[in-house]
């Protein structure tokens, strides 16, 4: 199966983008080649841009507090594992405390680093980080992999509380959904929503099917359209029946 996640509001869209960026920089930072660490630095600059939203930190703190209150009310439910419940509540407490310790604007330590900002400014120019443009960056790329990894970790570490918090929120969002089984006849599916609002939709289809889902949704109607996986600018409709699983995720 291959899964496609479709955020239905800007907040979830931002969290998914950040999750993807944190995942990429984690993978790239662990590698040893200079080119991998060059790519990791580019991802760090992307993280800085996406995380610049002024209300991101407060949104996460409010959502963590809301989930803590909701989950705490489940202590009296005999069908809930008390150990698992305490585990997630402890994770929420730790994430909230770490997020509160982040002073100032997210990523300000990077913005205050003139050397990094010089690289960031040149990186938007095609070929702008060649050795003759940034000899000091060329020197950094020729340091040992351990030295580069340590430096990347130093730059990334102050932003990790953000990663921990959004990981908890997205985990709860993904788990708080019911799977429905549908078939898109001739590649199209429509369902009236009746006012039901979700924050994210997850579509799961067999990986062997040569098609890609496209979704449009609001609180009144849901439309899923499967197009042929031709990688063209305007792929045609996949005119075959497509069985798929659909999960409505909301907090």
C-alpha cells in the first residue's frame, strides 16, 4: 500500500512540511559525504523559513494543552491502558516544557549567524555557493565528517523541541481517525459530508495501481479523483475502478 496525506487547513499543512524537513535533515546529517551535509544545510534553511510563522509555537502549546486535558479525562476508562496513557501524557508534558524554554523567535540563533545567512543568501542564486563565491564554506566542506556533523547538530538542536511537539500532535491526529473502505468507479468518487469536518485525509491504495489521488474537500462534499501516473503536467483521468481506504483524521 502507498499512503497519501492531504491536510485540510494551513496549520496541519505547516506541521507536515516541518515533519518532512526534520526527517530529511536527520537522514542527511547522519551521512558522511560533504555533498550530503551541503544538502542538509539547505534543508536547515528551509526549516528556518517554514518555522518562521509567528503563531506556530503558541499554536503547538495550545494544542498540547488541549490534548492533555482530553487524555487526562480518560484515566477512569477501564478500556484504556493506564501505562500507555501515562506515557503519552509524560511526552506531552516534556514537549511543552521544552517548547516553553525556546526563547525568542524560532530559529533566531541561525538568523544571528552572519556566516550562515551569507550562505543562505547565496544559495538562492543558481550555482551561487561555488568555492570562488564562498571560500569559507568551501573550507567547511573539507573538514572531517565528524566536525561537520557536530556543527550541523549545534545548529539544529535548538529547534528540536519544535520537532518533538509537532510529532506528538501529528501522531495523535493520525491515530484519531477511522478507516473507511471505498471504490472509485471509473476513477472518480464523491461523498456528501453533511457538515463533518476533518483536519487531514489519508488515502491508501495498492502500490501496483498506476494512479495518483487528487482530493478536494470541504464540510459539505468530498471528491477523490484518480489520475494516471504518467508524470505529465495534466495527467488524464485513470478510467478504471480503484479500491481505496480513506481515513478522516481530526483532533
